[in-house]
C-alpha cells in the first residue's frame, strides 16, 4: 500500500507543478504532508521516533547549509552583475557569436559544460546565468532556453568521478571510481554531443521566432557593442543615493506572467545600462580577483561552501558599497530570487522527509525488485539504467545510491551481474536527476534566470531523458553495461 501511496503522491505533485495549479514551494509542502497524514492515519506508517516528523526535522537540518550557500551565492553574484564585472564578458560573447541565436545557444552549452568540469552544479549555473542572461534578454531570446541548455550540459557531466553520484555509487558498492567511470567516457561524450545537437535545434527555433517577430539581432547587438569601456568610468552611487538595479518583485521560480516578462526586460536594461549608478569600474580587478579566489576555494573544497559564500558576499558588499544604506539596498534588490530559492530548498526537505519517514522509499525499492520476473533478471542492469531516471528525479542521490542501489545490486548478483556494472548503470540517469526540484542547484538556476519551474520542466525533462538514453545506448553497444 505504501508503494501505491508513494506513486500517487509523486503523480499528484508533478501534475500540480506542470499544470501550474500550485506554486512549486506549496506543492512540495502540502502534497507530501497530505499523504503523510494518510499514511500515519491508516496505520501504514507509525509516527514517533524516526517517523515522519523526525525525518522532516532531520531533512531541515541537512538542507540548512545548502540554503545558506544559495542565499549568499545569489547576493554575491548578483552584486558582481550590479557592479559591472560581467559587462566586458557580455560584449566579448556578442563578438564571438556574431549576433546569431544558434551560436549563442550552442555557446551556452559549451560554457556550461566547461564550467561543469569542476563538479559543482551551483557554480556552473551561477556563472552561466550571470554571463549570458543579460544577452538573452536584450536580444529577445527566451531565458528558458538558457536554463534548459545549461541544465542538460551540467547533467551529462554530473557523472564525472569527482562529482557526487559516481563517488556515491563506487563507495556503496565498494568498486574503484576509475573502473566505474572510465568505460562510461564514450557514453558521456555521446551525451555531450546530444546536448550540442539539442542546443543547435533550440537556437534554430529561437532564430525563426525572432525573425517572425521582426526583431533583428544585429540592431540590438550594435547598441550593446557601442558601449565603450570609457563610458563605464564615473559609475557610482547616484546623487540621491539610490540603488540602480532593484529587481522587480515578480518572476520568481514559483510563478510568472506577461507582466513579469516586461519587468525582466526593464530590469535588464538597468543591468546593461553603461551609466547605472551601481557600476564600480575602478574596482573591476578587485572584484575579478575576489571572484576567482572564491571559485578556487570552491574547487579546493577546503572550507564549507556556505562559509566561503558568506565571507565573499560580505567582502564584496563592504568594498563596493561602503555606505550601510547602499549595502542594505544591494541585498534587498535580490530579495525575490533569495526568497524563491531558499523557500523551495526547505520545502523540498519536507518531501524528502516524508518519503523517508513513512517508509515509502524502502517500500518502493523492494517493490521494484519483487516486480522483476526471473525471466528478465539478466536484464537487471538495463532496468536499473532506465529506472535511474525517474528514481533519481523523485529521490535525492543519497536516497537512491545508499538506499535503493544496494537492494537492486544484491538482486542483480543472482543473475551474474557484477556490482561495477550496476554502478555504471546507476549513473546514467543523472541528466534527468539534475532537472529534479529536489536538486538545490536546479532551484538556483531557475531563480537566477527568473524562469517558471513548470516552463523549464516542460522543455527540459524529455530532452534530459534523451541524453540519458543515448548514454545508455552507447554503454550497451560497448558492453560496459550488460544486455541480457
């Protein structure tokens, strides 16, 4: 019965989000709590120690460092955009893509892929969105295309050995990370090629849409390229002391409207305005050094990531905005993005806690194993590769790799399938996993780009599934995942 409840809970949750019947934050809270009451009220799950309440409380504690990280990451990179750190990069990108939407979207995939080599999704999305979102909005391209392409590129590269999934699978099954990953490299390369092909297709679609609307990219690009570096000199706080890039309190990850789109365009005009009062051209080398130092510390992983962002944000605000009132405006100007992403992180903790506390995760894992008839047991690795897509979408990586994968691997062992082969199959679903609302980096992505989560999911989930299936097909073709 718990299997039925768990499946129904996931189905209702996805329907409410994709149909925009409920804001994602509210769906993440109300749907799991409702099903938790049903589970405990019918006696299927007993409340108490290690029950639903304790599991949710534990999930809150586990998710708190991530919420702090995202809170101050938004402040830091939002401040860097406000002070003009990325303005030269924006003009360089425009020269590189030659005003062509197809080239811009493909470049998005390349940039996201390169940054994803550090193994951290949050860093990838922050850099990609910070550098390219202003260009997308000024040229009239849909920011959903930006989030979709960045999400796909990061999802494929999420199987790198220094990323989380591969290490988890290698640890729990006691196999060598290199023995697990190296045979999967051709599949990963094929996945990256698929992302580039999908990016090309999305770019062509955007080019057709823009041409049909009568908006020519060359004219808009010329306006941006006309901005010369000397024009940035003299930026500072306005005579009235106001902050020039206050973002509209709309268009967060939880909702969107036509008015929001107009507000986003208005906000963007301020972002690229060569005379905006928040520009700090004399501090560009300091800000660049601070940003590089932050990224290096993130890559070294010698300090808690949340602490790194807290310190970097504080330093950036004090140096760029010495006056307390300007510091306060700089923080509150990003309040919409902060509230949207942090609230969704803690809301996601409710879903994780309910799945664990009610026993739904264990019941669903056991149900999957028992549902596989002996006649197809030799296909267990293939089945695991396919199941890794929906299971890692609805579960955290910890829940899947530490809770479900060992059960699947034990069952597969009866059919002569080695643990390392199961480990390889288990990481194939990562492109889909990275589109899950339980992934904090995904919440950060849609919040920074001010994209509605449902709009993002409609365009990204099936494309992520295509990337996973391509990776699975190559793995089967090369024999690194056994077929029957």
